[in-house]
């Protein structure tokens, strides 16, 4: 038997070119330069993202202050009773309801939805509301937009506060399941079945709330839904010498106040005396209110001058944890 062996085929050898220092030296220099340029370019490209990230991080660090507390103060929307006074009073008398806790009007509900749209992207972490119905209704759309509970805060209650006329947070839950009935108010509930809070008590309550907000919600963003007279809270936060200097509060107006030093000082970044940037319609019955209007619109009938004197007294006394009460006029 014959074996056939296949021999490997050899490729033709390529002649090796010898290095010539005269002709090839220049090429080597060019190649070396090109190589250095390529490496430099690559290094620059590799460093660019790092530099960009550092710049972005530095920028965010300037914008975000770890000690910043932001408070949005919002007034309730258009009131049903202001637009339908006789109808509301007759209904309350027939059914035995208090006239002081009316609902929003249809316009007020629309204003509340528009206000929620304006605040939905503001990074709000907590929502505090006055115990009054119109305020809870105003805050409800924002609670839905931000998936946050409503915390009933007695410190945000109305001027001439009569606790016995307003249902408790637990009683509200049946109609407003967004309410967190386990929330403990910053200001304790006022036990005064036959009493109405005094003007001095109200202003001292505003001073107490101004002190409690930054310590309770440090480095946080809080939305506080309240009433027109809560411009007193703005005065308390900013240490205003007069109530009139602060100005007025429009229905669904938004005050934005910021503190970067734990509440020692506050900067007003947005005023609440005008709502036209986010509210499409207003009625003259619920208008931008300030303490200059107090003599004609509040139950106390105090003049603006009397309110200013009471404000000076409240500032001298400081905040009170339990507000003083006056006996309600039976008339």
C-alpha cells in the first residue's frame, strides 16, 4: 500500500526592509507625533465627561441648600356662602348647621384644581390644612396630584376660631379619606365649647406656628392651606413690624417663603396677593383680603389700627402654646 503525504505549502517570504535612519527617522517622528496627538485626544475625550459631571454636581450643590425649608401658604378658593349669603344662612338655620363652615362654590373647586396644577411640580412633601371644610376642599386636588395625605392643623384655623363649630379630623375622614387622622397638630386643639379665640390669641398662634414649622419640617417643603387672615403667618415668619405691610391674600393665592438658616430669617419668593398667574376666574365676593379690611369683614369688628396694636402686643408677649379665648357673644 502506498501512502501519499501532502507536504505543507510554504508562502513566499516577504523580504524584510532594513531600517534606514535617513529616510525612516522623519517618518518615526511623524508617527510619534501622531501617536501622541491621538493619545492626547483620547485622554481629553475621557476627561470630558468627568469634567461635565463635576460641573453639574457643583451647580446642583449651589442650587440645593441642605438647610433650606420652603413653605407654600395657600388661601382657600371662592366661598359658596359669599356668593349665596341668604340661601346659605337660610339652609344653615333650617338644618341647625354653623354658618361659619361653608363649602367652596363651583368656582372655588375650579380654582382649587388650577392651584394644584401650579403646585404639583414644586416638590411638596407635606400638606397641612385648616380644619375648615373650604380649606380641606381646596387642598384635596393637590393631595391627589402629589399622592400625599392631608394633615389637619389647628394652627392654620380661621380667625374668630370656634372649635365647637368645626368637625374633628376623625369626623372628616368619612368624607375625606385623604386625611391622616393620626397626625398630631403642631398647635394643640383648643378645648372651648363656649369660646371664640381672641384676636390676641390668633396672632400669638401665628407666632407659634412660625416657630414650629421650620423645627418640625427642617430641610422640607410644606404646603399650608389656610385663610386670608393667615397673612398674619407671613408677618410672623418675616418679623414684619406691621400687618398692613404684608399686604393681602387672594383666593387660592400662593405665598412662597424660604429659609436657609433654620427659620431665623425668611425670604418671600412669591406673593399671594395676586392669583391671576394660575387662576382663570375670580368673583368679587371673595376678594384679596388684608387686615386693612378687618373692620367690615370679620366678626370681631376691630379696626385696622386696633389690629396693629394687638400685633405689637403679640410680638412683645411672644407665641403662646395655648391661645387665649373670649366668651362668644350670644347675639
